[in-house]
C-alpha cells in the first residue's frame, strides 16, 4: 500500500534528517501513516491509501535508492516478531532470514 497525493505520487517524510518514502504491507499501518500525513498537510490536501502490487513497490524501491528520496517497504510488525522468534537460537535448530528485517515504523 502507498500513501499518495491526488495524482498518485507517494508522500515522502523527513526521518532523522533524511527524506524517505514508504510502501506498507499492512493496510492498517498505511492508514496510520496517512492519518499522520493529513495532520501535517495544509487543509484541503488530498491524502489517500492506494493498493499496489509487491513487484511494483520493489521496482520503485530499487529505482529510488540512487535518488534524493529513497523508498523502503515496511513489513507487518507481527511478521517481524515471528521472524525474530524463528531466528532465536533458543527456539529453532536452523535459524535464517531476519538479518535484513527493519524494525522501525514511521
């Protein structure tokens, strides 16, 4: 899901002094972000949550990495917790997969 303006352009946020954009796997997280964007925009600004395909989001993320406003995909929080539990040496014999998982949510 992407939080966009009326033209379908995704919004970018300033996080720790750097502009970043986000695609969300969780529609509720996208709505939460959209609500925050609405609070920060001028009255009358159109802010919407639009569905997108994962392949389109991945392509957008890859193309944005060399630009001023890089994008990233925000995972579903519960899935991150499950992945971390699987990786824990205390709960599995073969652990893999969470090295690149980002915990932060804008």
